[in-house]
C-alpha cells in the first residue's frame, strides 16, 4: 500500500474530470442539435480523458476494483480512456480544415473519403495495439497489490507490464505531438479571436502533457532496471504535467464555446428593444408574450433557437410595418448618417431604426398604409443570412440613439 495521500489526487482528478465532462456534455448536446462528425469527434476527444480522470481518482479506482473483484482493473480503464483520447485527437487533427479551404465558419471538414484515407493507418495502429495492451495487462499478473497511484513503478519490473506501459505512453505521446503540431499550424492562419486562442491552448496543453510521457518513461525504465529513487517522476511530476495539460486542453475546447454562448446571449438580449417595437405593432407576429425582465436575464438555455426566432419575428415585423414607413424619414436618416460619416453597416442600421420608429408612430396615429407603389425601399432586407443577426443587433442599438432622434426631427421639420 502506498504511503502517498489519496486526498489531493481525489480532489484534483475528480475536479478536472467533472469539469471536462461538463464541456463534453455541451459538445454532445451541440452534436445532437447539429449532427456532424467533427462535433462528435470533439465530444469524444473530451469525454474519453474526462472519464479517465474520474476513474483515476483513488476513491473511484478502489470502488471499481472492489466491484470487479480484480485489483488494478481501474488502471486498464484509465489507460484505455487516455488511449481513446489519443485516437480521437489523431482523427481530429486530420479533420481540421485549413482556413483557406473553409466554407463560411466551418472549422472541420465533413470527414470525406480523403479524410479517412489520412487517418486509416494511424487508426489501424491503434486498432492493433489496444488489444495487445489488454492481453498484456491480463496476463501480466499485476492484480496485486492494489496501487492506484504507483502502478507503473510497482509493476514495471514485469516484462509484459513494462511493454504494456510503453505502448500506452508511445500512443499518448504520438497523439499529443500530433495535435500540438496541427493546432499550432492552424492557429497561425486564424484571425484574432477566441477560436485562435482556444486552438493555441489545445496546442500548449498537448505539448505540456508531453512532460507526463517523458517523466513516466524515465520512471518506468528506471523501475524495470531496478533503479530506485526516481519514483517521484511517476507519482508527482508526471501527474502534474498531465493535470496542467488537461486543464489547458479542456480550456481550449471550452473557451470558444463559452465565447459563442456569451455572444448568443448578448445578441438575444440586445434584440429585445427592437422586438418590443414590432411586437407592439402586431402581437400576432410572436409565438408568445414578451418574457419578463427576470426571465430575460436568466435565459441560459436554447439561446441559439431563441435568438433565431426573435430575429425571424423582427423580420416579419419589418415587412408588416413597411407600408407605414415615411420616405422622408428614410431620406433624412440617410443624410444624417452621411454627415456623421457612418460606415455602410451603421448607415443602413440607422436608416432602418428611424424608419421603424416612424412607421410605429404612423400606425399608432391611425395613418393609413401607403400603397405598394408609394412604399419606401428599406435597406437591409436583402442582408445575407450569415450577416443578418449582426445587422439586426445594429438596428436595435440605433433604435433610440441620438442620431436616430436627429433623423426623425429633421424629417418632421422638412415635412
């Protein structure tokens, strides 16, 4: 029995495993909504090591061995989990699409025949060596004593177990170097932003985790040669590298997702004033009544669907209000935008915001709608789908801006 305290490892491994599984759960949820092999591979790349960390926690490790009535079985499960990460990382590295070949915001390709040709041989190596690892473990006689923290240095003296350990470390090290190399190459081609930061964190995490492999191989070699005094490389320094690497890799996957979630939530809330305007004009446009302020603040789930629905309802409201848009307001808003030196996107947003406010006022005042031939052409209605949300957010931000009020005042004065 090892004299190393289990408590720090329980806290560390369970904490990291739980956090990683939370990220994996989000990726699995995203994959279920938008099935793609890229998302599935990302989810598995996170879930496999997350499971390994949970199983590696001594309290869980001993529980598994007790249930199975086989000492150190949890070690095999941990190493198979990390090997699963290694295989997924190799596939992910080859699925990553270079920025010059992307369609829109696509990050990985559709796993075409060319992709599978690139991963065929690496996966074949994993497919051959994983059963070899399993056979070596069960025939090596490493079931006693139970050693959740010192398995490698305790049983590396057995040739079969030593080979098992070296195969595991070699596959893990190959995957870490491969994913680090690919991520660094892709990050250098990306524009500044959370995606580039996340990919660089994954690369850094992979390279840091290589320290775990180096420490383990030295400790395993020393134990096999019956050289004492280097066990700390396996029990302290190596796990430290692995822990730091896993935190960086998990953060790399979580960072862009968290940034995207934050952006969706910000857009959803930013569109509320514009949605209120069209809802008050025609309540039939909305599927449900406006949520309360607290409901809006506490909206954390289904943000993509909610924001997309809000955008569609706003678009319907724009079309409904178009017969009440005053052409003089459109002209005045264009002049105000030109004097202010606004860029094209902001100019269009200002015109639309002023036009909608004037249309709502005209509708509420009982002014009859204009016939189709007299309706003012409203910019922004032909915005590309990929840019539509950003356009509507700009309109919402301009709805009660000083320049919009100025445009309405100019239209009123000239009218």
